[in-house]
C-alpha cells in the first residue's frame, strides 16, 4: 500500500458543499468534546419534535443501555412527510423506475401523504396497534415505502424481510418477533422474471398460526392462492378506510423497526432501532455524506429489505424532503447499461451502490457506460463490503468521468447509518479507504487482548462511545446483544470487522474477523449455512468458510462430511446446494462444495477454520501450524481432494 493515491476534493465541489474541511474538523471536534451540545443542536435543526428531550444522552456500555433524547416525542412518518407538505407538497418524493424501462412514475409528497395515511388506516382496521410488529415482504415498489411509513405513523414496529429470502427465513423472522400481520405483493419482478412473493408467504405462514392478516399489493396480477379469512387486497380494503390518519406521538426511544441480520453464531438476530436517534442520524448523514442539495435526484440502488434501503432510500432522504429514486430492477437488465440509462433518464445527481455491482459491470467493459451521458452525476457512493482499488478507479474514471468524488461508506445494520466515510466537500479520498469518522463517531483499533492501538496500526475495529443511530438491543434477547457486541472488548462496541489506520488517520476496512461472510455485500453467518447443510440426513458434519471471489467479494466454500456408508455423488451435491437455497434464499448459493472425509479439529474438538479458509483460498503454502490438530493427516486428505473453484 506504499503507492497510495490521494484524490483531493475538487475545489468547485468544496465551494458549494454543506461541509468543507475546516467545518468538518471543527464540527467533529465539538461532537467529541461536547456531544450533548452538538447533538442537541443537530436534533433541533434536522427533526421536528412534538416534545423536547429532558436529556440528550444517557448510556452505559457495560449494561449495555443507550438512550438518546430521553423524554422527547416525535413521529418518523410526520418528519418524512407532513412537515414538508406546506413547502413541497407538489414536489416529487419518490421517483419509481420499474424493472421494465417503459414503466416509471413520480410520487409527490402530497400523494405520499395520502397513500401512507390510507395504509395506516388499513393496518388499524386489521387491528394493528402501537407497539405491534408487522412483517413486510415486498418487492421494490412504492408500496414498500408506504408500508414502512404507515407502521411508523401508527407506532407499529416494522420488520422488513428481503424479498429474496425463502419461506423458511420469513417464517423464522415472523415467529421471532411475533408478527401477526404480513404485508406482501402477489409477485415481484426482477430482470424480467416474476418472484413468487405471495406463494413464499403462504408457505411461511403454514408455520405461523398467529398471523391473522396478509395485506396483498397487486403488482403483476399473476395467479396466487387466496385465503379468504386471512388475505386482503390493499386496493380493496383501502377503498373502505378514512383518508386521514393523525400520526402517533412516539417517545424518542420507542422502537421504529427490527431488521434481522446474520451473526457468527445461531440464527439471524433482530437488530432493534428506535425512533429519535435513528431518524436524526439518518437525516443528517444523508444530508452531509451525500451533500444533498435541494431539488437533486438521489439514487441508492439497495433493496429496502436491507438497512441501506431503510436509511438511505426511505428515512434519510424523506426526512430531508429529498427526491429519492427507487429501482425495481437489476443492473444488467435489459442490458449492462441500465444503471447509467436510468441516471440519464431521471437526471440523477448522486448514485450509491455496492462494490459487487461495480465489479460485475466492470467486467462488461466501458462500452455500456460510455454510450450514456451521466452528465447529471456529481457524486458517487459505495457500501456493503471493502471496495478493491481497481473497482474504485474504474468507478471514478469510467462512470464518474473523473469528475465526481466517491464516498466509500463503512457502516452496518447495527450502526443504523454511516460511521466511517469521507464528507465529499471536506475529505480527500484514497481508493479503498473509507477514510475518517462521521461526527460523533469514536472509532478505535484494539489487539486481540483488547489493548488500544495508537497511530498507524492494524487491529479489530471498535467504537468507544454511542452515536444516535446505534441499535438498542437484539429483539427479545438483550443478553445476546451484550454478548455479541460488548463482551469481546468490555466497555466498547465491537463491530466484528478488522481495519488498518494509516499515517493520515484514514481507516481501511479489511473485512470481517468473525465467522460472518460478506457475499455480494450480503451478510451470511457460517453457522446458518452449516445448520442448513446438516438438516440433510446424509450429512454428518459441515464447515463453511469464505474465499476470495472476483465479483462477489467472497464466495461460499462448504466442506461436507457424509454419514458413514453414504457415497458422495454429483446428484447429492446438487441436492445439498438446493437445500441451503431453500432454507435461506438464493443469496446463500454455495459456490464450491468439497467432500471432506473428516474436518481438521483441535484435540478439544474445535474445527480449525483458519486451515479451511487457507485451503479454500488456495493459500496452501501458508497453512501455518497444524501440529495442534488431533489428526494432521486430515489436512493432506483435504488438500489432495481440493474442489475446483
Ligand atoms: O464487513 C463490513 C461490511 O459489511 C458489514 C455490514 O453488513 P450489513 O450489516 O449487511 O450492512 C451493509 C450495509 C451497511 C460490515 O461489518 N461493510 C459495509 N460497508 C463497508 C464494508 N466493508 C468495507 N467497506 C465498506 N464501505
């Protein structure tokens, strides 16, 4: 990394930006020296409150307990809609671009208000009350945002499940947070193909007896099963409810949503976010990190099923009265030029996507990019996984024509919003580095013993003090919250990521240091994948690791030991790969499956994943010490039978 390139902030960009370098330094310093003063001021500037707070912050990372804006009241839906109506009721809130390039529409703030009020009354009519959990399993259509905002309006807690998850995954999530109402669509459409959302929901609900209502949005009109006593069409029930719905007054610490994410052990956990701190941080990061200027069209390509979609398609932009683009399709349909065509069509100014998409498009060459203008673009962003410098450079030079700064934003489902990222008018960038902390964020590096590392260093990335959008608990399991995030290094939030800090204080995220994979920017726990594999009667044991993958960042490499007497066959391999996809979803497609007569274990029976990772990555010259293995011969056998990647 000695040849680090630095891209200075374009002076013209800095001149117009919300935050320049001096402002960044001053504001950052204040946010650390006087957090109460800093956040109190920001909270007044960005959010409309029904009732002010008694105390800005109360916290203890040992319990752990985190409370922002205690005593204050607000409503997230009011902040995202109602308060804009006087000044921008007729302006576009959501630009929707369909999977089919011939389909698009603009929804104004007035229309958004009508739709969300109506949806809120639909939920009320079906018995949803403040504090109830509602599962949303939707394609990328405006109704997904309406559903989220309707929950927020009436004080219900939404739990959005990504539309690519399987029936089994939906069931687990519904049961874990005891959702009684599910919102879905008949089908989704992606890349010209239908996704059977209602059918998946029906299957999931076979195991969820307490769900009494499924609100179905008609997207395609495709054939679906109908359960008369349970299912209602949104358009039919909406015709029977009032047009207006007053927002509930919510406490700042009332839950806003649950979002499930994979950890290194067990089933995905319900990350719980609350209202005041989350919304403030969403709005503020959206404004400062994307340097959002009034009237611009901002596009985040994530799915609303992920935290990126929650914070940077829905809550952040709408709280700021912005114009947010929602895209139903995929980057390569009808062809690899689609992203850039959409940028031209809607005059997109800010474009935010994942490295995996950039790498996939890079493979198609410059042609599909260069046949579009992209002259409206002024800022590019990336999120989800480390971006390799080659992809960064391509994004900068080919997509941005060397004109647009890139914000590489490091954050997590748990953090609610951006944590380490350049502010584009303030911070010079280096390809592959997420650069410096956002206001109020106190990152640090520790070694494996928890000792703080100073200056240039590489270690485990922790955050030493709270920020407003941090998760408050694991839904229904506060003990797990403490164990997962605050026990490895007591008194600090542990991210699960490794990072390096360079001589300029810039952070370079090196990836997960726990047993979590990042496949195409999607988090998957190795434990989940392994549990799915061992469901099969033929499987005695399984171990899953990640390995470097050109497009996906990480691929899934599974070692499978069969029950004695069962022969490994290609048919069985296919069956196992299918089993995992059915259990979790298509994102959990195993790339390489290797039969393992046995797994390398220590004498105490612990699987030595380090060795499995090395074999999967083809780093067989650096296997390290294998002398502590119970049976070192196992490694030779695995090496001899390495699967092809
Ligand atoms: O490993 C980091 C990686 O994605 C993880 C968080 O995943 P998730 O909760 O699904 O949220 C993704 C969207 C915020 C992190 O622990 N990650 C995310 N952004 C970056 C990143 N790694 C490097 N650079 C990033 N910009």
